[in-house]
C-alpha cells in the first residue's frame, strides 16, 4: 500500500509543485507534504541514467536526433521533460499513448520471458 501511495505522490507532483499524501497505513491521520524539488533531488540518479542511455543511443546512431519521442507514465513528468530539453535544447519532444505503451512493453517483455 505504501508503494501505491508513493506512486500517487509522484503522479501528483507531475501536475503540481506540492501535494499532500496520506500515510494512514502507518498512523491514523498521518500525512506528508511532498514537494517537486524533493522529487527532483531523489530523481537525480534516474535522470543521470537516462542521460547516459541517450548519449549511447546518439553515439550508436552516429547522428543527432531530429526529435525525441517519449512515452510511458514517466513521460508526463515535468522533471524528465525538462532534463531532455536541457540535454537536447534544439530537439522537439513528442509523445504518444503513455499508458498503452507501458502495457505493450510489458506484454513484449513477458513474451520474451515466457513465450516459446
């Protein structure tokens, strides 16, 4: 249940600068104030990894992208969008079916793991 609460807090911070999150599972009436800058600080290792993967993909392709397509639930994160825009300021960002792509990716991964 706490993992779900953390996910809900992350989603809320994608839309607002701060949010209140109930932690009633721990103690009745307990809440936590969440702030986007706290999420940004906690996300630094993830953003660094995204940057490394972007650099690897660009090096492997041998060309700079003319656009970046982002998808999945995290694609809605202003932190990730800002990071990509900072890294590739002249490249437009495009998106798609954020949650449908997650389901499709999970299905393909499951097929690889369990398929014949």
